[in-house]
């Protein structure tokens, strides 16, 4: 009888005191992949005749890679970085946020709601954001998508 009661109490204690998961598994971009994405985006825009800058951030919005055409305007540095930060921290394309009309984000630090940035979300894993600045916004977005496409296969294969 004592063994049965002890066994039931141990089972009940295990159910009640189940510990929550204390860690989270995640995947991060390395600098080679981040640089490849940014460089590919710049190359694509350069082929089209645009002088732009490209930024890639990690999932936390911090800069991982940055490439700038030597003749790109100085404003493209901050604009590309803030667009990539926005795509990463909102986990959404900046163009989609504009369409949602998000006045609540107008004064959020470092958020920049200008089309031209994409979240890096591949094979169910969120990695960060990529953005281009210096051309018209449609071209910026197209070049950012090109940089994203170049690294997609490598990231899918890594899974």
C-alpha cells in the first residue's frame, strides 16, 4: 500500500511540477551568407544602372552586413539599415506595413516605413531582414528580393 501511494504521489508531483522549457533553439545568419545577400542585391541594382546600398540585419535588427556602391548617395547608408531593421523587427516587408497604414509606428525608434526591405524567413526559420536604398522603391524591393533569392537555396539546404 505504501509503495502504491508513493508511486501515485510521485506521478502527481511530476505532472504538477513539470518544468517549462528553459531554452529556445534558433538559427542565425553567418557573415558569409549575409554578405552574399547584400552583395548580390547591389550587383543586381548595378546591372540596372542604379547606385545603391544594401544592409542585412539579424533577427534582432542588428547589422550583419552592409555593402554600398562607391557612388551611392550618403543617405543610402542609414536608409538601407533602417529599412532592414524594420523588416527584421516587424518580421514583415516594409511595403506591407505601408499598406496597413501603421501610424502607431511613425515615431518608433529606427523604424522606417519605406518600401524596399524584406524579412529573411526561409524554410520556417526567421533570420533577419534585407534592404536596399538608392533607387526607386520598386527597384529597391526587387533588388532586395534578388539578394534574398540568392541565399535561399543555401539556407534551405542547411535545414
